[in-house]
């Protein structure tokens, strides 16, 4: 009787653990593995109805990449030190938000070689997320 209870208990645990996992389409997983073969600690989530997001480590750096449901890569965000921001971005942030504290910076790569930067700041007690072009202008 104890072995039956134990077996049922283990089956319940396994079912519960697998029930909540996100089902990432094979096309998306394959596209990710091709683009980021050295990725480690991969965690998947749903960005929206049409995109999946993988958060992972690449060369000890935090990275996230988005893929459409068909496996098409849409963007990659790589965490970078604020010191690696292009000077025009740093200057624009300092000019528009004097005294603001930069809390997070990311380099965003998009198809076609487009590069943007995300700068999260805390200015006068308010958090802001800025998406900027390398020349320091706000991205449209």
C-alpha cells in the first residue's frame, strides 16, 4: 500500500511540474540554438502573442533574444556597462536628465544590422526607460 501511495505521489509531482512549463515551438528552439550555440542557463517566456523571449548567459553576460512563433529572430538585448554607451547617448542623458542615475544599460541588435541602446534611469525619484539611437536621439 505504501508503494502505491508513493508512486501516486511521485506521479502527481511530475505532472504538476510539467504542467506549468511553457511550450516553445521547435522552430523557435532550433533558430535559437543556431544563433546562440554557446548560450547557457536559458529560460523561456512569452514576450507577447507573436514572440518568445529567451533569457540566457553568453560569455558570462546577461542576454535576451526574441523570436517570432515561426522562428524568425527579432532582436537581441545584451546588458553592457554604462561606460560602454556611445558618448552621444551619455551626453544626451546627462543634458536632458541632469543628476539622473543610470541603473541599467543594454545594447539592442535588430535585423538588418540596426543597433539601439536601452538606458534605464532614476531621475528625481522616477524611473524611466529610454530607447536611443547611437547618435543620442530618442529612437522612434
